[in-house]
C-alpha cells in the first residue's frame, strides 16, 4: 500500500487580509506551511507529498521547501481558481508521478487531501485516517461536534428559516481521503459536470458519486488559519505545547 498526501495551499486568503499569503506567516520559528508539511513529511506511513500552490506563490514555496526540507523531494504544482480545481490538479499530478514510477507495484494507493492552513494536525489523526480508509474501504474525514446553535436564514441572511438540530451537526476538518482511484474519479466527474464552485471539501465529491464516507473524531487544535485571530490562537497552542 502506498499513501500520498496533497497539501492545498493555493487559496488567496482574502479573509486573512494583508499582501502576504497566510501560509508564509510565522508560528514560532516556522511558517504555517512548513508546519503542515513537516507533519506529513515526517510521518512513517506517508510515502509521498505534493503541494498545490497559487501561481504567484509557487516559486517561493519551492524555495522554502528546498531550504526547510533539503533531503526530501517535495513537488510543487500550480493550483486552479477554486479549491475543487486545485484538488483535481493535485490528484492528476500524483497520477503522473505514479505513471513515471511504474516499476513500483502496489495493491492499493490511498490519497489524503489537506488544507495547508491546518498546520496543527497531529500525526495520530493522520494515522487514524489511513487506518479507516485501508480497513473499511471508504472515504474518511475528521469532524468535531458543533457547540453553537445553528440557524438557517433566508438568502439575505436577515430572517431565520429554521433552527438546525445541533446534535446532528459537525464541523468538517482535513485531511480527507479515500483510495486514490475513487477520489480521482469523483473529482474528475465533478469537473466534467462543471460542478459549482460551492463545493468546499473532498468528501462532498465522494458523496455525489455514492461512495461511502465515514467520519472520525477530529481534533480541537486542528484549526484552520483563516483570520489573524486564528494565527494568535495557533501561536498560543504551540506556546502551550512548548511549555509542557
């Protein structure tokens, strides 16, 4: 069995603000991107890693990877306009890599897609994801229960339509994954159908082709760096871990 990870780092980060991509912001001695890459690059069950970067950031990402991980070959490819496009580009790039390495014969190939902005994901969560996919032949994703009351509004966001049952709501995290061929087929079918850009994660694509998906317990610290406030939270988490 071979397991590859695709890190999605092509987002513009408009909600974060500023002129620099949030993946280059520092948390302690390392950037957000370096921390995300390190978890996968140092994981014993991950056989390969590829980064999907924005066109304006690809060269900088390549230089950073060369400096931070000089002993590892980490390919970097240009992403698309949406997360969905970038995920497909990353999957196709992995397929091309495997085609070139045809001498490597394996029974199964698994892929994990991860938002590079979730730089505090743990090795244990990655291990759990791989185990579930491998043993249960399904797609998998981490999720955590929603603690706030969630209400559905009208399209203008001014009037409440209904209150959603909190006990059945979860907040999705990454990495998300499945057997490689299944994930690639789901992403390709969505692209051919010109699926709307509102698809925000990979599990949605698997669900659309009727593939079984299992949720596993996510992690409170597996936050996504979206705003400057999230960066402060991440720094506090890292600081707390270093103090232990």
